[in-house]
C-alpha cells in the first residue's frame, strides 16, 4: 500500500490506515492524510483520494476492476465508497442500468457488478 500513496502530495499516514469490512466480502482501508482521505482496495490495488472536507460533505468512491472469473468471460467491478456521517444508503448505478440502493455501514459501502459503476450517497 505504501508504494501507491508515496510521493502523491497527500501526506498520507499509512501507519494510521484502518481496515474496513464490506458487504461484498472484500476488505478495504481508509487512510487519513493532511487534508486528504483515501479509500484503498487490495485486489487489485487501487486507491481513491479526495480532500477531507469534500469527503465529509459529499462522500467518495473508487472502483476496482478484477479479471473475469474463470470461464465467465466478464470482468468484475467492485465499488468501494465512504459516506458522510448519518448517510444510510448510497445509489450505485451500473453502466447502462438503473440505480441500485446499497446500505452504508459505519460510513462505508460496497457493490460488485460485471459492468462499470458510479455512486452517489443519498441524504
């Protein structure tokens, strides 16, 4: 994880990274920095960062694309997100599809699909 965030100007404190469980069974980490916060996934290694002010106001997400499971022929995409305090649901929209409402637990949400994804936290 350190190689991903080194030298990006976020001044992330990797030693303070907190693992979070997700509803899709994948682990992610929330990593604080100087005026930034990131959410990172390990398979594949991907990170999304935003200012702390923007994240606490609107939330943020990152999508990790995995190779297709054996024999399926379709890649898998997993969206990991951080929601502001008090938010109980996020709307995840698969490319070309309709929004799916997913629960937010402890300010974190996740969703997996075989198409690219976008997310918006719901107030």
